[in-house]
């Protein structure tokens, strides 16, 4: 995959994550429905909105920072969260009787692979940000 295409796909992932996070702020019921879950009440809603908004905004922000700064560490951090989501979603199915959601797992795994591929491409480039102009 060419660097320009890889960068574009990585930016798309970051923007989509930000949009999902923002949707948790402006339309929590719609955001929950899009992810196949009910909007909880009380303390459950507080946890649901706090955790999921933070997760999606965090992944999106780290992804876009990684691309903007050409910094592999930001992309690896975002990949750790997104890849962890796929792992623990699968574990929830295997151990705790949750429905298996292959579409979500595939998107998470492919997105994680893109983030890690972009991070590796940035690691191969010499860092010129600290050199004098």
C-alpha cells in the first residue's frame, strides 16, 4: 500500500473514531443503537457514556496526532486500544456468553493492522523534527 493511500486510510480511521465519540455526546441513544446496545440508565449510563466516549475520542485523537506528527507511538497506542477491543470482544463471546459480532471484530482487526502498518512506516523514516532547519 502506497504511503499516501496508507496515510489516507489511517486518517479515515481517526475521523470515524472521532465521529463515533462525538455521537456519544450529542446522541447517546443513537450511538448505543449503532453499536447494538441499549442506552443504560443511572450509573450504567454514566459508565457507558464516559467509557465509550473516552475510548472513541481517545483512539481518534491518537490516530490523527500520529499521522499529523508522523509519530509511531501515538499510532501504536491507538492500535493497542482498538486491538484490545477486538480481543476482549472475542473473549466476552468465548467465556461470558456474549453474541459474537464478526463484522465488528473484522473492522477492529483490520483497522489495528492499518494503524500498526502506518506506525511501522513512520519508524522507518528518519526523524527530522529535532534537527535544525
